[in-house]
């Protein structure tokens, strides 16, 4: 029997180097992460996603890998990793890790051998051109920071392709040896107890750009995803692939597979971007529109929903006027933006520190079809540091307490991997875990209740979603049905109170599950339901199994 645990999971994303330092060197590590598993457990998450922790020159937050088979010495050892996974499994967590299969650091031994020796087996592990390519400036991923996608290497006497930074050389995915090596990497970490992988930059991973026509395989590039799925399914039946793939809705079948035999999960970037457009307008239409355009996906497949992550808030799929609306609302200053398309801020400051809106945004994200994914620190409303370059602004150390270095490290402040946020409304003295621990009404306690509610509503993870007509355009009304259970979830994106009535065939009474108020009274489903400004209410149809 298939283990589809990811359908009703809650994923918590951690950057090991900024979560907790156990030895006072200013850098987070696996020992510190293991020590703080109680926090993630108390929050209610069921799965931990680790950003890259491999050896790296660290020019791109660890995504420039020099060895896929071990741990960066700054973060610990393989033994520390195993000790962490053992502790995580003891608490019932699954662990997934980042797999960066699109490229390596140019410092990786594979690339160093490839550039030195044209006859090396590693030469064809990368994408080269003896002549200067004509499309050198086309397809730049990081405008304003990255100039080209090809760089000339003096040692190799050739140009190598890099869809990202020039220090990240693209692997030649058409080479069977490269595919075999990627499987070895996956098999290695599966053997050490991980339950899957977040695949980095999947659309770039499977493109054949820069490959000579005579060297391109005959197969559809998307079929490589079938190979990855087959491999991990045989190695570990429960293992899953979560893809970073900013795709449009007409590409969904290509990535999930028509029968669900490719990727298990995909981050829903289209819904994420339209969610922020809806929040900026205080109107639910952008969310309704994209949900109406979303095709049905195979039963074994799942979307991943999120608000913010470790990258910029990518708004590239919105129209130019729509993007400007979101910029104006949530990133009005030039220094708050990145790559001409995104916002490099955390959620809480984007919403002006207004806890009503922050809590509602989380409630809405958890109510959307798919598996919710949280970025560490957002559960307490951490802010960003815009003095840091590019996306590092949202990757500051976790704020544990009103103690030196926010309780993240006992080392001197100048040795921290990045400075803690120590100014303004999101200063660690004001915003930290200790200040919100067991405090009724705090953002963290609200998230705990929300996660408990979501986990008790498998209908949202497994069931069919209907968008209901609520008359008020500011209100998003969602109904989920699964195995005889029905969940109704209402969100009012406007700052004014409203009353809405929705048609619920066969349902007369609604039992409250979660709301912005302490509301426990039964609700008559045949009458208008009141919603506060920025209000939200979760209900279960009366008389069901829960």
C-alpha cells in the first residue's frame, strides 16, 4: 500500500546554519537543531525540510555544493546528521532535504577535473561550448546581479553554462553518468533516513539548453522525472519529491505526470503570487481566479502551499500592473525588491506587523488546497535585515529569547553567520520564542492552534475543494468534502465586517473549529455568518465523525 503521508503533512523549513548554534562558534549546526526539536514539535509540524547543508564555498547560501555525500564541517559531521535524524524520528518527524541536481560549485572536484583535462570523464558532466554562444545574455535568472548564462574559463579554453551565478556550473543532465551519480546521491541520503527531497530549480534541471542537437536524447525532458520517481520509490517506498517549479497551469500534467508518476508535490507558485495580489487588494478574486484555472491533479499528487520562503517573493507570473500593485502594498522601497520581479522581505513586516492580517494570511494559506509549508521564524513574526545582500535579508538567525544574540549563539556577535535583527519593531528583544511561549493570543500560539486544526481536517489535504459564492467579493469561501466529512472555511480579506450566506446542500448546522475569535457556539448554516474585518472561521458540518 502506498504511503501518502505528505498529503496531510505540515512542513517546517530550516536553514541549519541560522537556526541554533550549539558550540558558540556563531554558526548554527545539527547539534543545535537537535536541541530545538521540541520547539518544532510543540508547533505541530510533522516534517522538517533542511536547506542545503553540504560542503560549500557558501557564495549562494549552500546551493553551490562541493560534495554531495557529506556535511559542511561548519554544521557538524555525518554522525551529527544521523543523530539529528534519529532524534527527529523519535518525535515522529519525517525529514526531507534539498537536492541541488542542476549544478555544482565551480570549486567541486568534478568541475576542477573537467576544466583541467578535456579527456576527463568529467568533461562531459558539464555543458561546454568552444565558441562564444549567441544567447549569452538570454535567460538570466538574477537580473541586476547576474550578467550572463555563459562564462569563459581560461583553463578549459571553453565557455561553460550556468543558468544561475557564474560560480555554479550546470550539470549535463543528458549524460547517463550524471543521472547515475544523482541517483547515487539520493540513495545515499535515503539510506541515512531521509523521507524525500526538495528538488531545486526543476525546470532548469530538465532543460536541454546548451546541448548540441546531435547529443540531445530523443525522449521528452520531462520523462527524466519519471526516472527519479521510479528510483526513489524502489529505494524507499515512502520517499517523495517536492519540486521547486514555478510553472503555469498548462504545464501541470508535464510535471505531475498524467497518471501521477512523476513528481509527488509541486510548490504552487501561481497561487502564492495571486494570494499576495488578493491580500494587497483585500479582495478574494485573484485567488478564486487561479483556483478556477487549476486543473485536477492525480490522487497521489499534491500541491505545496506557502506564504514566504528562503528566496524572494517571486511575482514574475503576475502582469506588470498586478506586480506593481503588490510592490506598492508590500515592497514600496527599491531596497525591498530583488531581480526586478520579487520582494525580499519576511511576511510580518510586509503586512505592517498587523497581527490580525498575519494570522489571517496563515489561516488562508493553511486553508488552500495542498500541504502547508512554513519558513522558520515566521511563526513568531520575525522581520528581515535589508542591509544584507539579495535574499540573505530573510535568512537571519532564529530569535529564541531576549538574550545576547537572540539566544541563537553564545559566541561573540561579530562571529555570527549573520547579524540578528536588533532594531525596529522586529528587534529580537520584542519578537522571540520565549516572549510568545504559552502566551494565549500570541502569533505562535495561534499558529499552534491552526496547525492542530489543519491536521484534524484531512479533508483539506485529501478532499475535493469547491469555491462557494459568498456574494461579498472580499470573502473567500471554500468547502472540502472527503469520506463523508465536510469542512467550510471562510476568510474576509477586507478590513470591514461583513455577513455572508453560502449555499450548503444537506447541511444545517456548523460546528466551529478555529477562528479569529473564541467562538464555540453552533452556527446555523441556513443563516448569514458574520465575519470581522480580516476575520476567518473554520467549521465542520454537524453530525460527522469528528
